[in-house]
């Protein structure tokens, strides 16, 4: 069986670096924030081209704190997409604000900028695009709309570490960027972790305060805050892995382009080829009769996954948003038919060739699907 994700192989390749970094933290006796986290924050800020990075406990807490630091709360609306992990919408709801969803573009599978302005009301405070599967959203259009309407842009860059357009990287196009370092991400911790990226000194100060119980100086709690601090071990591990991120992303991008070129033309997938604006976090295709297709691939030794089987507005936990089936037809059609193929730096060319051959064999026997929604 080809591994869908192989974190053990990733660890083995850099084990001496990881172990030395972790041992230094353990010997120090300083296990929360401190120098390891500060070093990672500084290096990740340099990597992203941002003014500052604030390490936090998860990608969800990064989104939550970014919204709070931006002053978003009850009575406000934030525009985002239904094609995302639920944390995007949950973070908005945590603040008391209302998520307003718009459908996705059928070629990129990211938020469709053409639908945003119709969703803006007097209560709209921010737009939160998601760089789905590691592909940058159309940030030029989204930021232009936001500036025209005096709205904030908060990027959910949880899947897009290192994606860039020109010289600008994910997380720096808007006012705030939010990253997850969940282990399976392109830049993943050995546990939970996240970061807020910004070039605003004011937002930086607010997020740093909120992540550590609302303190400004030890014991001086100036606002109601949270225990969303990054632990030092994760900071040290991420600082090591950051040095390898570009090489890992290049490997993922190469595999994505092998898929794009090798899969049969009638197999529906996101627009390619894949350049620097896509870091290959997920490679998904669309197929008819998904369960049968996945079972056939399993027998061929090819594991698959589904990101995500239900768009957020159809998840039972978020029914209170008031949306129904049919409200976002493209996102719903994609959720019903997408299958994610293995993509990670430790796949060999032989693995990829076998996956391509298997997908072409089993997908080709099924009814063709429309490319557009």
C-alpha cells in the first residue's frame, strides 16, 4: 500500500536536527513560548516577508485571535467560503460574528471574487479567503474589493505555507494571515501549533496580548484573553522544518504536475499546471460513483481521502447559519465528487506512475463528469 501521508519518513530524514532541537528545549526547562518560539517567529516572518509572526496553539486559535484583534464581534459579518475545514467558520462564530458564505470558482475551487460584492452589507467587516489545497486565492481581486469597501482581509493560509505570487507569499496579501501547523500540513509540528502573520504593529500587539491571558507584563491582565500560547518544543521543531519547506513544496509541486499531465483529459481536476502559487497540500480530482472508485483504488494499493465530504453550511453543527442544500451549487457538487490522491515529498516516481495508471483505469470506466460544477 502506498502511504497517503508519511510523517515517519519525513522525521527519519531530519531526525538528528529535530532531536537536537527538542533536547535543547528539554534541557532548558523553558517549555512555553520563550527563545525557541521567538526564533521561529522571527525566521517565519522573514520567510513570509511579514512584519511579525505570533506563534499560537493551533490554526483555529490563530483565526480566532486574528478576528478578535481586528475588533470583529457580535453584529458583524465576515465573508468566507463553504469549501473549507469547519475551523474557518467556527472561528467567526466564536467571536459572535456572522459568517456569510459565497460559492467557489469552478476552475480554482477557491472563493469566487465575482460573488463577493453582492454579499457585502452594512454589517460586513472582513473578507476571509481560504487558500484551498495550497493554491492561492485570487488575492489581487479580493484585496481590491476589500479596499473599495473599507473591509479587512484575513487570510486562512492554513494549507498554503510558502505559496507565492511574484515575490509575495501567502499570509501577507491582506491585513492578517493565519497558519496551521497541524502535523499533516506542508509545514507541520509534532503536535498542534499555529501562527498569526501581520505587518501591523497594532494588530501584532493585540494578538500577543490575547494569546497569553490578556497580559501586558506578568500579572497585568488588561483584557480578557486566552491560553493560546505555542509551546517551546513545537517552536523548536518548526524552526528546523522551516529550513526544509521550500524543498518539500517543490517536491509536492512536481508530483502535482505529474498528476496533471498524466491523468486522462476527461478526469476533472482543478486548473493547472501548478506553479509557485500552489504548494500541493492536497491534490483532488472529481469522479462519479466515488465509493466504488475509492474501493477499486484501495485494491490497487492506492489510498485516498476526501477533503471535505460536506461543505460547512451542510454540516449539522452549523445548521444555525440558516443555509440549505442548493445555496452553493458548485461547492456542493465538488464536495459530493472530490477524491484526494496521495501527495507528499516521500512519494517516488514509481508510486506516482502507479497512482496515475490506477486512476486512469478506474475513473475512465465511469460516466464522464462536467468540468464546470
